[in-house]
C-alpha cells in the first residue's frame, strides 16, 4: 500500500457515498457504494475481510494505487451514482450492462401542441415522456410500427400550433392514413391529444383500457350514423384484441411486476425481462452483461437491477428475481433505491412455486438461449479478429497483436474548414465512445502534413501515464499502433510529433489509399498485404471509419456555415427570427420556395418582412 493510499484511507468519512478504485495509470478498476465509506473501503485491506464482494475483487486489490470517493445524502443516491459511473468507466471488476451506446427509448414530445412520437437514445428534461429502455432498436421499431397503425401521428419537425396553418398542402403520409395532418388544420389540438393519450396507455401496457375507450367511441359514432368512422374504430379494436390474445396470462390477479430470468456462461450473463401489466405479459427484452466469474448470481442480478432501473422510465411495485442478495441490508438498499425511482414502495421477491415461478423459469430459458446464440457469434467473430491482429503484427514486425489501434484522417474542402478525426479499435472492434473530432486551428489552407501534426500534437503531448497536468481527453491509454491515412509524407510528419512527445518507440504506419500500401518508418518499400487477407480488411475498416467520421463532421460544419450565410443577408432577420424560420422550414431553400403567406405566418415575421425575405432569397 502506497503512502498516498494509506493517507486516503485514514481520511475516509463515516458517511454514505460512492468510491472508485484506480490503478497507477488512473484507470478505474472497480466502482462501489457504501453506507459508510470508512468501514466499507477499509475492509478490503483487512486480513480477516470476508464477503462475496471483497472475495470477488481480491485480485484487484494489489493493483489499487488510489481511491476516490463522492459523498451522497443516502444509499439510494449512491446506488444511482454508482450505476452512472459504471456505465461511464466500464470497470472490469464490476457487473455491467453491455451498452457501448445508449439504449433506445420511445419519446413523446408532450411540450408540443401536436406531440411527435419518435425514437431517441437521450433522456432530456424537456417536458417529453419517455418509455424504455428497450434492449434493441428492433424492439422500438416493432412498438412504433404497431402504434402507428393504430393511431397515426405526425413525424415531421415542423412547429405546428393550434389554429395556425403551417403548410398549404399535406405530405404523402396524410394520404396513406399515416398522419392526421395537423399542419393543415385537419385535426384540432384536443382531438390529436386524445390519440396521444391512447398511445401513452398502450405503451404502458394498458391495452384493455384503450380497447374500452375505442369501443365506446365506436358505439357513439355508429349511433351518430358516422359509419365510416365507426368501421375504422372497429378495425383498431380488433388489432388491439389480436395483440392482447398473443400475450400470455401471467397470473390470475391484475398484477404489475417485472420478472427477471438469469443465465450465465464464462464471464457473460443474460437477463430476460418480462414486463407484466394488468396480469398480462405485455413486453419482453433480453439484456447482455459482463459478469466476472467470481460474482454470484445474486450479485449479477443486483447489478442489473441497479443499472437497468437507474435509466428505466417506469418501475413496477414488484420485481421478481430467482435469487436475492444474502445481506438483508443490501436488499433493503435496493428496495429503497427502486422506491425512489418509482415514487412508491417496491418489493424484491423470489417466487418459489406456482405460475409466477413457471414464468420465471421460462424467462431463464429464454435468457440461456439468447446467451448461447450471442456467445457462438462472439466466438466466431473473436477468432477472425484475433487472426487478423496476429497477421497484422507479423506483417509490420510488431512485438505482439495491436489490441488498441488509433487511426487518424484529415478532411477539408478546397483548403477551408480542415478537420481531423481519431477512431479507436480495441481487439479489432470499434470503440465509438472514444472517437474524437478536431477542428484544425493553426493551419491555413490545404496542408495535410501540418494538419496531421496539429491533431497528433493535441492527442499525444503530455499524454504519458502519470502526467497530472494532462487534460482529461489526453489521459487515454496509449495505443499499440497508430495508423495515419496517407503516405510517406504524412508518416514523417507523424513521426516528428511522436518524437517531440517522447513517444518515438510508439509503432506508427502510413496507409496509402491507391494500393492499400502500408509505409513503415525507416523502410523505403511499403508492405502490401494479400488481397484476401483478414488483416487488410481490418486496416481498410479502420481507414474507412476514420474517413467517414471526418467527412461527416466536415459536412456538418459546411452545412451550418451555408445556413448562416444564407440567412445573414436577410433584412430585418436577427437570431430569434432566424431560429423561428428554421424551426418551421428547416432550411433556407425551403424558405425560398415557400409562398409569402406561409412565411408571414411564422411568429415575428409578418407580411411586409416576409415579402423582403422572399425577394432577397430569390435574388
């Protein structure tokens, strides 16, 4: 134990909070929470330490060089913070959900007069309502397609206000009965909102309540001799009834609960979640986790419960699991955490017999099948990837397979707005969360060599382990191989930067586009990988991903500049009016093509200013 670590352990407060164990390089090894930080963290270094968690991370204790902690007001807050930190740092000794990207949600923009229903991966406190998370985009698409058939809703981003006509003609979706065209006033706010309420109920799993409302509306329409509307409502009711028939009865009572089935194999785990609402199974999803072999089933389940419900938009009053933590205190902490998320009491239970136990066993079998499929696919991919890395190491004369590779590319348009990209592959797979984009600031014109040097300097200067002065984005661990998109000139420029940064021994190659040549320092002849080589396919993926990431960023900057330039010359249009026009029309071209009356309908514009805007854009 280092003197700094000893001093940290002496200062630990007797209060709830979250702690991070770090190694000498600053990498987070483990994240934990505690009712008493002093007692919990010190226990790891006690000779008589016992407990599953201490045993599970025993192999990490000798590598811990520092412990950081954050105080919280309660264990419930600590659990939420712990889940967020596990997602952020992905420490290897924690049970963690596999989500290199965020899980998808369904979002209803309730702050709008005419809300949209859309897919999103971000939770924003903007007055919208969210449903999820879902395990995959396909799960969201399935739900979206069903509710779109039942309740047509708008998908456009136009700013539509009640009583204000936004367009002269509706789009195609109105004619194929996939939208009710609030943009032309074909439906008022109250009627549209009633359909949105039905969508909310449907996504909550309350299909019976939706069907009852629709039946009542159908009867009223029939009595009012509105036979076409009554027939449309009848078709909706039948679609909902078919959906309900496909849902298995979960219990004879009208219960609200989630059931979790667990399967594990070789450091991996899968949890099948069955959502029961109103006594019916209304949703199912499988989530994959990294689970250290030393962890017990109850620790894996506790980790899943904590991380899933930290981002879930709804929590039922009961969660059924196949095993509970051995400590009653930990069960109480998890229940308190779930209660804080729900706003009411939540109980963790283990069903021992009956229909719920059978459903829990069914969930476990589903989880096992999913895990087996995933592992078969993963093993096949891993075998190909490791072979490609070995082949690349042999071709380049590296000491071992380059498990972390960084690839850099530069993009500009006629020398203007140069940008750089950095993409990261670990074990042959993209790590999109560590991609970075750079705006080239010190280079004028199309100077590819100097632009590469600026980007690499910003990445590698002061980036060596243990440099406390390094900025956060420079503290990533060093790669095993640096790939520069370009030939000998770009390679020489990169070598100069690495020497400046004290990293002359870091392997670097240049990848030329024409013949996929790999240029190495000190060698006049390039390395040519065989056309059917898996190593060639890997470097091509690297190069293409870096190019895609750079060009996408460059195009977005050009588009923003084009929009700004088009609106800069508009007479009497300041930032607020410019934003209003963009919200309604989306682009300067659509403003130019719109009739004067439609431009004048934008808040803050008016007829005379609309005429000047139209004349300026058409000039």
